[in-house]
């Protein structure tokens, strides 16, 4: 994992808790351990061979990067505009960015994306999630006033009624539209993305992506400019790929894949500078409702399988073994994860420690009964088999 040499901002699965009083175990420790499980699974979507050490290196170096970012942005608020010069020079050198759709991603100092347009006196429209609008708009308004921008930035919350119509109107009026492609949502948010989005294969997992932006670009035949920002040793670097010119008869799925190929090529080259790792988890196809708790044993055979399991439990508990066949984890939030096939089910009361003897060897049903009791084995042991994670063996 030589690529992971700088900081990264990964998704978090929970919120912080206060330490337990009176010398009891630190609840934060369990939470951090749970977060690492989620984050490592998330990282493996892009880096399938990533191990815990790679993730810890990223998390450690991330803190250094965030401190650098806070220092740079604080300097900007204090009047030091050196950080803005690369973007303004880049914009002057690429005048075609003054119209059409500019797609970017949450990488490096992504908050500065709109600044060159505003400094040039243009009035861009920024598509943004409804959840981020309040925080983003307040910070941007304060910064624009301090910098004396001549342009006006309009925020358009994605998914709210009429947002497509407003986007079309802005483009027809010649206003530039800025989009963070990795937001990946629209009407009904990420839930609809997971259910109906276009299948997109990452190195280690299939996700779903939205095609709405590509459909709009093809319909209106507007240019699409891939642009991104990142930190470098000498400050901020702005980069772009050649402008795409979709036509009305073009396939939006093809354009969508081209754009996400570009996006993830940036993340793979600079994984530590991507701030939106949660996009992968939120868009993972395995979390679609249609895939949750899908029985692996056909319904017509489940009763036969149950009777066979009960017979082994009653007649041969000391010779029949319960054999774990998949990489199985129990995650916070009552999630039973089959990591071998990226399938997810309710944990139904199963605890992570319950899997220790199954990982350590091939315990007999009798040994599992001694540890957990008949009721547990008859329910959880059978359920692991029905879900295709375990089997009975001699």
C-alpha cells in the first residue's frame, strides 16, 4: 500500500461518547475500534489489499493535514490571499470555464472551488446537498464579503422540488454551474441512488452512481469541465481534464462512467486528500434494500434444512462441527456482515465475541452448546448456515 502516504478523511460510523467514570473501561475505545472496522471495509473498496496498518497510517497523517488546512484557511480570513492566486491564474488561463458545467470533488481545499468565478465577477450556481447548505452558505457569504467579490454565488439544494428546473434555467441563462460529483444524490437522496443508480465497479466493490447530471448535459448539449484542487508542497494546485462536449444522442451512462472514472482516478492518486469517503459506503450496492436479509437457502428447502440441523444437534452434537466458511463480522448498529460477498443482515442479537470459537477452529455443536446453550445454537448456528456463512461438517 505505497499509495497511502498522506492524510485522508474517512467515514465515521458513530459519534463520540464520554469516558466511563470510576476507572471503568473507556467507551471511546470500543467506539474507535468499531470505527476502524467500518473505515477499513470502506477503504478496501478502492484498495482491496489494505490492512489495518495502512488505515492507521492514513488516519494519523490525516490529522497533520487537517492542521495544515486550518492554518491556511485561518490565514485567508486574516487577509493573506496567497492561497487564492493559483485558482485565479488557472481561471484566467481557461476562459471556457465561464460557462457550462464544472464538475469537481471533495478533495484538498475544495471549499475554494467557486472563488475564481466570484473574483471574476460571475454569478455561479453551486449544486449542494440540503444538509450542507446552511453551513456552507454562511461560511461562503462571510468570506465573499471579506474578499470583496463582485460575483454572487447561488446555492441550489439537490433533491429539493424544482432543483432540476432551476439548474436548466441557470444553464440557459449562461450562468456557470458547479457540481461536486461525489455528492452522488438527487431526488430521494442516497437511498434512491442505492436502489436505482447506475452500477459502477470499483476495484473492491460495486457502488451505484447517479446519471442525472449526464442526462442533463446531453439534453442541453452543454460542455462539462472536470476540475479539481489539491494541496501540494508549494500550496494549492488546480488541475483539469479536457472539456467533454456531450450531444443529444449520446448515452448518459457512458458519460456518467467517464466522469466517475476521472473522479476515482483522482482519489486513487491522492487518497489522503479526499474528504468524502462516506460516499462509497452510502452508495454501496450491497446496502440496497433488495439485497438485505436475502435467504441463501431456497425457501422450499429451509424446513428440510432446519430439521436436519435439529437432528444433528440432538443426536450427534459431539461429532458434527459448525464450520465458518466466510469472513464474518458483527458491526455496530446490529449489522451482521458477510465480507466475503459484501452481504449484510440484521445481527439479531449475535455479538462479535460469539464468533471467536468459530474463527479459532471448527467447534462441535456440543462445544457451542456448552458455551452458549441450546437456544443460542438452534437459532444463531442454524441462521449462519441458512445465510451461507457456515456449514455443518463431520
